[in-house]
C-alpha cells in the first residue's frame, strides 16, 4: 500500500473511532477493534520510513487532522474509563457489604440481624 492510501485509511478509521466513542453508551469493545485497526495502519506507515521532508502538503494536513481528532478523543476515552472504574469500585463495595452481611450469621424470616457492633 502507498503512503497516501495508508494515511487516508488511518484518517477514515480515526473519524470512525471518534463517532463510536462520541456515542454515549457505546461499547468499549467496539473501540478496541477500531484501535487495533489503527495500530496496524500506524505500524505499516512506520515501516515506510517516512520523515517530515518526504511528506507532501496533503499528507501533512491529514496527519494534523488525525492529531487534532486524537486530542479530542483522549479526554473522552479517559472520562469513560473513569466512569467505568467508579462503577467497578461501587460494585466491589456493594459485594463486600453483601458478603459481610451474608456471613454475619442467623437471620430469620427474611429479617437480618447485624452482629457487627
């Protein structure tokens, strides 16, 4: 593949990633497959051995566009990751509380006796 084709594909994939990440309840698994695609394209571009002097004006413009999209995506992805981490933390706390009370001892007729005093 030529550099032009790779950069074009990378830009399209980056735009697709931005669309998916921007959807409020999108699945992170969908992000991962697109990120894998991007990673593959980036490694192919790196194998071309490009340097700043060998890039055309259009190629530089595409790279700038990709960079700008990345700058918008990073905070979005970080925010979603923090939200997921908070949900995990709260889930772990509630599981811990349930386990503590389930092991607390006798309960009768659905009533629950707290012996942790």
